[in-house]
């Protein structure tokens, strides 16, 4: 029988253990699909080759338990280890269903003797599990470690960077195809479905997001509308490739592009370029945000922004680059700079979004699609 072994891709256990020691944390309990996948290789994310473990996690949950001595335990469904499947962890605890999982968790926590220990948990950890640890390990102390995990995941391994570049290439190919087939008369649900189909056809293992709007309509939900002449089309899409996502935004216009609109878009692209140029190791999120605000003001634009972008990886927006985050850029981080402004004649958001790898020598742009607004003719 062939053995299939699943290992974490970018997890640096030594960094996590150092953070745990610094914060006085004795063990970490993780239950989110992304963090269990990140620390154990267990394919719990929705973009896994077979997303069944994610689809069933309301009935058959999964957990990663990491102790200060470096021991990693995966607690998961027995069906995931059948047929020669192995995971690159120190120990595996298995169960058949939700009730069995609760019993296994209880016995495991009792066996770990967590009384008086400090346990790091995610802010959205299941209340039932926290309650169980408290019951059998009083007086255990809990601390939320979201920021530790976010910072750990923000610095990517070479393999993670390769996957993100591939994800970006898939989306760029899809974007070109969508724009080539875009025409007045197309319905937004039809275009959204086409984007999903083409991402998968072009090699994606899952769909990240398909944020598409016609004119000033709400891009965050699917609205059944028909594309009319004289409308700005916003295409903001992302693919998922083996867990890692991409995020690209481009524009098209049905008909001749108004000069005022084109000039505004060109200025916003310039602001994105200027902001990205200062994204070097050591820069803080607040410094980058404040610089963006300064550029808006110098261009006579109102900075109606909450953030200037985000780190990206297993999730589309992991850490916001804002004036309230403690993020400090490091080599190996992958970020998206995205900045928009209001096009007053019609109320549309106009702007640009680009992806960059932070290196010792500064930012290296990963996205490569031309940024100009594409004029679309034909249709109704």
C-alpha cells in the first residue's frame, strides 16, 4: 500500500515556540481550518484537493495542540488516516464523530495535566472545548494568540511564495479571458459564474472571491443586473491554489472611456506605486498608512480609507495595513496595496490593487497585468 504523507508547508515551529516562551504560554490549541492546516498539514481548508474534511467539520471537528516542548498533536477524524495516510506530527488522536471527539478531547486534556497552565487559543475557539479544559484543568488560564499566529503566518517560506505566484498567474490568465469576453448585455451572475469556471479551468484548486460590479452597484453581493453601455466594470477576483490565495483588481468600460475617469485612475495607480515603494523591511503599518493619507491630500483627494492594503496568504486579508495595527514589514511577507477613490460624476470606486513580495532589497511586484482601463465595445 502506498503511503501518502501530508506535511505543513510554511510552519516554522521554532518561531512559535519562541513566542510561546516569551509570552509564558504552555500550550496552544488551534481549531480554525487555516491554522490546523498550517501547523499539521491536515487538509482542513475548503480549497483542499478534496474539501470533504472542511465540509464535515461541523460534525467532525479537528484540532492542533502544540506544547512548549515542541510536541504537536493532531486530533481528527479516523477516516482521514485510512489507507496509508500519515501526517507530519508527533502524535494523532482519532475519533469517529462529534460525540466521540468530545470524549477523546476530554481524556486527552486530562492526560496532558493542564492544571494551572496558560493555554493559547484563537478568538473564535469553540466555547465547548474551552469549557471542557476549564472543567478538567482548573485553574487553567487562557490567552488569545491571534496576533502571534497572524505574524507567524505573514512571513512566507519559499514554497508558500511559489504557490502564491502560481495563484496570481491563474487569476491573471482568468482576468484576461474575462475581459476578452466582456460585452454589454451580459448579466452579472453569468459573469461571476464564468469567472469561477475559468479559475478552476486554469488550474485553481478553489475560488477565493469574485467581487464584480457594474457601475456603482454593490460589488460584495451577487446582484442580477445587466451590463449597459457607458458603465465601469470592476473585476476584483482571487483564486486559491493549494491553500494560497491571490487578489487582483482591474477595470473595463463599456464604450469610450471618459477622460476624467481615465486620469483619475492613472493618478490612483501612481499613488499605489508610491505607497508600495516605501514598503521595505522595518516599515510599520502606521507609517505606510500615514504616507498614503499624505499622498491623497497632495493629490487633492479625500482619504476615505480604513486601510491601504493587507498581508495575504492562506486567507485573502490576514493583517490590515492600517494606523491601528502593530505590523512591521519583514522579508518574506506578501502584501496587497489597494487604494481607491470616489469618481464623483457617477459615485464609482476607482483605483488599483497590486501584490508585492517584501525582500531585503525592497518590494518586488508579483502582479504583472497591464493596469489601464480596457474599453469594451459591442453588445446591445
